[in-house]
């Protein structure tokens, strides 16, 4: 274990021998830090935080802080950051607002400088949250989704897997998986084809998703009718897209109308 002499580490924190704590860092009681995790200078780790293995936390981040919820009464809760996550400068992640609840940041997530993840969010494995993005409370971000810089996402919104939100967008409806949305308010602008290929999605699946996009957003069908058509497309990702839309409570981002 390597702890800089200027760091303040509460003896009730649980650190593995392989952890590194940088200058002037503060580690409160009831914090767990996994092996190989590196904590940069001036980082503050608040009670209830759980850091997995090989997490890298850069300077000035504050993790596990109490939720910004006026109804919060000090319940015991957690923020969980899983293995291989990178957290850049001045990121904030808040713990759950509910007794024994948790905010979760999944494996391999990358959160860039000044990003904010609020209470009770669930950030899927491999997602990227770019600088200055604000992810409000109770938001689900799917695996390998990309939230661009300066994005603001409304509470209780869902962001589908392998989707992309354009920079500076205001998101107040669910973002369908595999799609790109952009604008204020955010609206669907196409399939996230580049990231689908980077993720190794077969071309047959991508073609089926392109067809699904046309059915949903170009053929001027009622949503129930469009979902009925999607039900006859025997492709895994189209099925996941349809299931996501059927489960939407807020409604989904659709193309802009003129």
C-alpha cells in the first residue's frame, strides 16, 4: 500500500495493500478501495463509497457524496464504482438517496473531467460520459453508450445501449438503443452506425437496425403499428430495440418535425 504522508485516511476505511493514495486526498470511514486502484491528489472519497479493482481517480474528484435531493434525510446508502473505471479531474458521483440503495458505475466506464453522475443512476459497462455532462438522478445509461460533452439528461430518463447523444443536447425523453440523438431538445437523427461497427456488430444486424429506423421514424406509422412490424424482424438487436421502446414510460426521442 502506498499512502502519501499528506493524505487523510480514516482508519475505518477498508483499503487493500495494492491501493495508492495521492497527496492531500481524503478517505472517510466506510469506504472500500480495491486492489490496483489509484487515487490522485486532492480526491475526496465519502462514506458509503465502494471502489473496485484497477480504478483510476484523477485529481480533485469527489465520489460518494450525499445526494442533491431536498427529501434526503441522511439514510445509509452507497455509490459503487466497479472494476477498471477511469474517473477524470473534478468528477462528482453521488450515493443513493434511499436506505441501502446504490448508485452504480459499471465496469470499464470512462467519465471525463467535470462530469456529474447523480444519485440512484445506473451507468452500464463500457459507457463513456464526456466532459461537463450532467446525468441527473435515477437515470439508466446502457452499456457502451456515449454521452457527449455538455449534455444535460433529465431525471428518470433511460439511455439505451450503444446509443450516442450529441454534444450540448438537452435530453428529456428516452434515447432508443443503437440510435444517435442530438439537439435541444434531443431528437433522433440516425443510427449510431460507426459505434456499432466498432463494437463488432455484424453487418446483417446493422442493416436490420437501419430498416427498423425507417419503419419507426420515416414511414409515418403509428408507434404501435411500427412496433408490430419490428416484431416480424427476426434479429436480436431489433428485438432489444422494440423491447426498450415498449417499456418506455417517458416516451422516446423521435425525429424533428418541420
